[in-house]
C-alpha cells in the first residue's frame, strides 16, 4: 500500500492526495485515486485523516509532513513572485574578450592610419615627392592653411574686472610691438 501528496504547480498550487487502491492493480492507469485537497491547511489535514483512516499511522504522518513541506514551498514561491527580484543575467565572457580584442585592433589600425596620413602631409609640405601626384596646388595650400588656422585659434578669456592698469599694459605692449616691427623693417632694408 502507498499514498502520496502531490502538488500540481501548473494549476497555481493545487494539491492532490493520491491513494493507491489494490483492487485496481490490474489497470495501472487507474491504480491511484486522486482527491483534491482544500486550500485551507487545517481542512486539508482533516481530509487526509478522513481518506487515510485505515492506513498505518506512519504513512498518515508522512503524508501530512509532505503536505506541510509543499505548502511552505508554495508560500515561498508566492512571496518571491510578489517581490521584485533583480534578474541575474549571465555574461558571455568569450564574446566580451573577442569584442575587446577587435576594438583594440581597430584602434591600433586607426592610429596607424592617422600617423601615415600625417607623415604623407608632412612630406607633401616639404615637397619630397615633387610633382608625382596630380594634386591641385591651390586645394593643397587651402588644407595646409586651414590646419594652421585651427592651431592658431585661441579661446577667449573672460575676466572679472578691467582695471586701468590693464589698459596701460596694453598700451605698453602695443608700443613694444611697433618698435619691434620697425626694427625688423630696418633690418630688412639694411640687408
């Protein structure tokens, strides 16, 4: 003789008591009698006692223990479902390593391309190749001048207050610049 408790989890935690009936041993598909247990814990224990009245006490106690264990399991499942648990997502380390290697190679190739481009521009500026390439000289000069302008551009500086001493410094600076340019002009004329 055997009996058992089983919970069908697909039916939202409905528990059944399965009892093996020896009279139906010749039909294995109908050998177990299935009794649905109520949701109330005490009434379910009464139902177990009522249906297993002629069974040994050990089997009855074992069924009640199993039922208690299943009920506790179902309660934990309901609590976990209500609780917002962070879902753990696995990382594909092999894929991440592969992607990082590809990124490093692409970065190295980009730096190499930039260095080659700079070297070629420098050689073209120096005139190393002469007239080997059919480059419009005006376009090349515009590119070179544009690069120089970008390097020369300065960001404006914002100050809190403008003193008269600053104005005097500016006038002194302008006088120095005028004398320097006049001196250079004299040097050029003298040569």
